[in-house]
C-alpha cells in the first residue's frame, strides 16, 4: 500500500479578478513532487470549520503542516506585536484542530517553517512574533538569495532523528521572521543555528513528530538531506498504514 500523506492547504488571500481563485485552497507544488518522489500519495486538505476536521483523519497516514503566514498570537495568549506579519485565523483554527486529531490518532507528522511553529503552538508552546524579540538571533534568517539555495548552517543534536537524516551540521535555506520561544511539552529541540535559534524539534518519546524551520521542499531536487526528510515522513507513515491495516 502506498502511504497517504496529507498536506494541510494554504489559502490564496491576495486580490484577484478571477472568482474561483478568491480564497482558493492550495498546496505547494514542490511538496507534492517531493512526496511522489518518495513514493507517497499526496492528499490536500483544505481549511474547513474545526468541528468537521476529525472527519479527515482516516484519509491519511501522515501529514505535513507547510509554510505560510504568521499564526494569530491569541492562540498562545499574546496580543499582536508591531512586527507580526499577515495572519489568517480560519487556517489556524483548522490546522490546530487537525494537529490535535493527527496526534491523537498516531499519524506521522512533519512541519515545515510555519508548520513547525503551528505544531509548537498547537501543543502548548509559543513563538517570538518577530525575530527582533529573540535575544539570541544574530544571523540572517530571512534570506535574499534564491529560495532553492542554502544560506546558513544548522547543528543537530546527537541521538536525534534529524542527526540521522541530516548529519551533524547541515547547510539549509531560510526565510522566516518568527522563531520558537517556549517549546511545547512533548517536544524537544534537536537542531539550532549557530546563533542558537531553534531549527528543528521532535517528539520526546516517539518518532511521531519531526519539524524543521527551513524549507526542504525547495531543495529536494539537488539536496540529499532535503529529500531525506520527506523519505523519512513516508517511512513513518508507512508504519502507521501497516499498523492500521
């Protein structure tokens, strides 16, 4: 059986004269292609009212929470900081509920950039609303170089899943202005940049969750580490599929 990997969709919120593009749900094409390359079947999940989200859970074995806009800070008990970017509360509501349902059902979970922040917030953690709030941030985390090229290094923790996939020191791309602050219970930090900004987290007592702050979907065609992350998710999802069948 081919593992089914859900991609929690973003929403096209920009002004457009094409009526069917208004608030359209979409998933990044590179994520779809990277999953297919790892022999998975992508399933795109649009944002719907959170009370309906549980009906999606049987449709997938693993799920990716992808990049996108900032998360409404009221979900972690804060009011908006002047440096906060655009938010879209409908997506936040759907994804936080989808995360909780996926965790409860034992699905394999991967987070990318905003997705790592969403996982942390959904499980009880917080983020710095703008990197200027983070006292340790010293290097450039929102690159001006092309998005498919790496610009800074990350250092992985020994005996972690990310160490097995990326090695001790990986060269990654980076385009985020928020960073993790308080790490949620049940998660552990497994990679940091040279300035100690958090770059990856994993589940404490299982292999259920692996999330990174960079964008492997933009580098998978030419970077083995990037493709390894998707292959790992598909392997974990395959274990879920076998267990449930």
